[in-house]
C-alpha cells in the first residue's frame, strides 16, 4: 500500500438493516473489498474499494449506499 492514500469524494457503505445477505455485492466486487465483519454483517473495506459502483448497482435491496466524504 502506498504511503499516500488516494482521496475519494465519496465512499460506499452497507446499511446492515437493509442488507439481505444475498452476497450480490460480494460476487460483483473484483477488488476484494466486501467482507463479513465481526458482527456477521457485510461491510466494505475502504482501503481496497476502488469506488467502481458495481456493488451499488448489484444490490437488490438498496443496502449499499453512497456517502460523501467530509
């Protein structure tokens, strides 16, 4: 990993309340950014995420949300 992390204007997050755990996002992600966290919910590793939006478009329940960075 480079010492200087690329700054993105937004992040994708997974709203665990809306997530159906169908794994559509994980199957679409080619950057190995989707994982199951300690609370057994799907989550996105922001260090691996390239912000391509494939998970966002793949999610049938709208659980993947795009949020602006401060």
